[in-house]
C-alpha cells in the first residue's frame, strides 16, 4: 500500500507557505527598494538571502534553536500558549517560508529595480499617493518578475526537506514531506 500523506502534507505546506512568502517577500522587496541607506540595504539583503546559500540542515538547526522548547520563540509559545512549535505541522510551514523567502524576495526586488524611475516620479508629479504608485505603476510593471518569484518560491517550498526535517522532524502522517 502506497502512503500518499507526504505528498498531501507537502502540497498543503507549500500552499500555506507561498501565501506567507509571497506577501512578506513583496513587502520586504519594496521596502528595501525604497530604502535610501545603502549600507543598511546591503546588510539586510545579505541577511535575507542567507538561506539561499547556507545548507538546508544548517538553516534547520538555526530554526530548531529559535523555535525549540528552549529557544527564544519556542519557549515563549510554550509558556504563554502551551503550544510546542518544533516537531509540529506549523514547523513545516516555518521551514518552507524561511527557505523559499529569498527566491521571492530577490525576484521581486530585481523586478522593482528594473522599473524606470521616471515612471515612479511621473506618478508623484501627477499627485498619486505612494500606495497608488505601488499598485498602478510599480506592481503593474514588475508583475512578471513577481509572479516568477512566486512560482520559484512555491517550487522551493514544495521540495524543501532539509530544514523541515531538522525543525519538524519526519513524523509519519504529520510532518513527513517529500
């Protein structure tokens, strides 16, 4: 008998994680695109892309340290909510979000950087709010790059195993992914 639960768990994890990764990645990419401080931009860019260059087990070990029962976030959740994050299904989502975030972030930021700054300035000159400039000018012009980042992030979240195994374990029917 074939066990299909890892496929369903992986699909569910990737679907939830891409929802989080897409919007957070879009917001962070836009924020860093608009940031004026080049030193801060370089440091934050390095931190945000770190999961892309580190081995997944190293990222998973760091996540286990943070979300484990003695970690800063894990102990907070145990003390105040009586909920253990590590070795649970939400841990698979956290691992997938962390590992797929750099792909969404870099694709969206690259797409924003390709926009002609004169278009953004023209929107300001015409009296558009920053919110309208984002949606009507920046988002519209960067849509293909943003969508490609979303597809890459979904695929990465679907195929994530190393960090997931470290943080969520490999519990049959609960956290076992592809």
